């Protein structure tokens, strides 16, 4: 990310300065659709955790308060193996996927892929739900794309400024099932960390023993990270 603004988020403490073009305000940010009680402070830089970050409980503006209890909590329900289950995920920072509050998924033992179709994290993706005029944690489904929508909410809405509903799409729809017909009939069935997909809850079954190495059209979904995979490849340990 130090190579230039186009490489990723300009996180304070990692990158020396804010994005020269975008400044401190996340593109598409609308406080009405930010489920946190504090909201993103557009007068301050993006940080790792808290109300101006991605990790921890964003109800807290202080980064340390936001991640408190995360590292030492029992996160076995997030790990591949007999204890894996979506039930109970997101109830706390510790039980949230990669300390992303309320987000659900499956974590690899080293928190990232190892350039293998069967060694990677798994992301939850369900049909995107319109939240109405305001957002709240109660309305969150726990998908990775909803995490992105906390700060880039306008891009996830319908209508003239959102994803739209006609062809061509104004913005690419998220958490939408990959068709199994037409031009998508020949889509590669091998999972790639360069274009990760999201899985419905039915695929992330109890006791999931490892990453799913295939892509199933008609079931798996396009997520934000399908096109922006580098955003969450840095391991948080």
C-alpha cells in the first residue's frame, strides 16, 4: 500500500498519509447506513479498529476498547474442525470472523490462503437485504459484503446511486448468485484466491473440516472481495 493510493486502504500507522484523491471520507459513506452508534468520523484518518476502522466493535472510537477481549476469547467456532459452526458467530469481537464485529465465516489456521484452492478462508454471503432508511446491528446478516457496506453504504443501495436493478448495472451487485447458465456456464470450478467467492450458510455446515476447493455456480455468490481481494489478505494475528 505504500507503493501508491491504488494499492489499498491508507490506514494510519501503515501508510504515511491519507489518500491524495479521496481524503478521509470513505467513498459512498452515508452515516444513516452505518450500524455503529459512533459512526465514521470523516474528519479523521482510517485506522485499524473502532469506529474509524474495520476491526473490533465499531461502537467504540478508541481502537483498544474496540478490540478488547478479542485476542483472548474462545474463537473455536470460527476454525475448521469439529467445533466449527455459524451459530454464535458475531456475538462478540472474539467470535467474529477476523475480529470484524458481527461478520461470519471460516478462518484458516494461519488466517490467510497459502496459494492453494483448498487452503484459504471462507466468506459468508447471503442474498443482500435492503435495510430501509437506517442501519442497525440487528439487521446485519453477517456477510463480508455487509462489512464493506458499513463505510461504502451508497454503493450497496438500490436506485440511481446504488447498484441499480437493470442491465447494465450501475454498480456490480454484491451477494448475488453466480448464474449457472449462459456466459457463466463455463466458469472455472476451481477456487481462486484472486477472485474469491462467498458461500451461503448451507455450504458452511457444522463441523466444516477445511476450505472448499471448488466454485459452484447457481449456489456461490459474487462478493466485494471477488473484485477487491487484496483488501483483507493481510493477516490479523
